């Protein structure tokens, strides 16, 4: 399944471009599902996939409903502990969603799409309207972060204590909650793993949407580093609301010239590896399917794009040294932070952070240096004699 994640600076029209991308895919004959958090003109707004046009279905995230269902289910599983504490149960009618619930609803939708758990069956193309850039980058990092927290707080090796649970329950006189807690953690870990697999798939790419201008230029340059840090490949950049050129009005012509200068920079920075498409300004917000079929917004390539290189790789540095490589286009040396902690590498690039588990061979090495050159971070690992078997 081809998955296209659409995001961009707030107010750039990413929902419109996501809908246009899904329409283009459907008109190319591929069965397509659009998932969005915001309303799309002319599209049904139900949480389950609903037919919009031939080959095209749409599902709108119901973050409030997902938050309510999850909290009520957790309340039911923890009923023994809550009764022991004398807690008053919450009713579904009194629950209001908390900040962050939209991100969890989006992860739930991605998991359902990854597992084919939709009423209309399998799709050839999945188009997801993500939040604005900053929130979208945090969402891409969320599954890995949550799985790491679960492993640290509820390590699987500690589940051996289950054998002592009956004895502890008799001693304390209360039922022990560890069983449902570990089961809930295992279930969530499996769901997050499915989302991680979808996001890491070579058939999953990002389509960036921005209105040409100085602010968008800075935002995309920063986001490029963050996307690379999380291993997300950018399929295309869509310059939205491009003004017509050669206007007789000086003020209007000045805005068009500013956009043209920005587009020249984008072509230099992104092309030819990442095409830059242009969608003309309609003079108003699009209305209905006809106007949502924007010129300049092509269908995603039906073929799996594949990454030019994996998110990171290891090279032979000679003399037994291993070099761990991570592409970070746009990164600045002064903004990089690198810390080795146990079996993990903590990487910071500007406002973005990622914790990468080290491969088995690198765990038996010490970090002996690092450098950023040509948009690639290279970390040198020297074998630790105390951890490597000696040759005779």
C-alpha cells in the first residue's frame, strides 16, 4: 500500500492538497482512502470510511469519540483497583477530550489502515492529512517514544513476577493489578509497532505543502532536517496558492515576484530528487470535488518509491573502525547534539530529538569521534577490546 502523509506550515492548505492528492490517485484508478482531522468540502464527515467518488473513500478522525472509548475501556480493565480505592466511575457523557487526543486518534487510524481494519477492505493508496509541520514531526516520533517508555516502565523480563501474584494477593488481601497492566501494555506495544512499521515502510512518503514565501521557506528548511532525522522520505513539495505573474498592479506583482524567488530557491534545494509542484491560487477556498481537483497536484506514484538509502547505515572506516551514518540535510553543526547512553544514541538536531537503538556490533564499541559533512552525520565507533573476542 502506498501511504502519503501530507503536512506543511499551518494555513498553507494542506487539507485541500491532501484531498486533491487523494482525488488524483482515485482518478488514476487506484482504490484510495483519505483520512483527515479537518472537514473537507463536499466530503462526508463520518469516522468510518465512506464513499466520496469512484475509487475514493474518506474517513474523518473522531478524536473525542476515540478518547472516550479508550478511557472507558481502561476504566473497565482497572475496575478492581478503582473499587479498592473507592473511586467514582466516570460516565461517557461527562468525558471531554484532553490536549493530545487528536494525535492518539491519528495513530489509531494509521494502525487500522496498516492492518486493513476498515469496513471497505484493502486500499492501494492511503492519504493522511497530518497536523501542521511541528505537530506532524512530533506525531512521527510518538510511536517509538511510547514504545520506549513502555519497555522502560514495564520491562518484559519483570513479567516473571506473575508466579508470585497469587501469594501476594493473599498476603495483601487485595487483587494484584499487574496482570491487566501488562496485558494492556503488550496490546498497546503491538498497536504502536504496527504504526512504526507503516511509517518506516519504503512505500510511505511525505508530501509537503506550503505557500511560497520567506516564512514557509524557513519552515521547510527546518522541517527537512527533522524529517530526515526520523527517516521520513519527502515525495514532493507542493507550492500552494501560487499567484499569476505579470500583473499590472504593482502590489500584486510584488507578491508574485516574492513567490517566484522562493520557488527558485525550492527548486535549487529540493530538485531534482524531490519535485516541486505548483498549484494555482483559486481566488477563494475550493468548493466541492470539481475545484478540489487542483491542477499541479499529481497522484502519488503507484510504484513504491524506496529510499535512496536506509534511514541510517554503517560503513567500514578501516582499521576495525565502524562508521555509523545518518543523512541530515540542512543540519547545522552548531545545532547538533550527540550522546551515547548505554545501548542507545541520543541525537539532537535543532528542535528535533531522536533516540536510536544501536546495532549489536556498535554496542561493543566506544564512540571515538563524529563529523557532519555533505549533509551526513558520521559517528566513528572503535571496538572495545574488553567486549570483543580476542583472535588467536
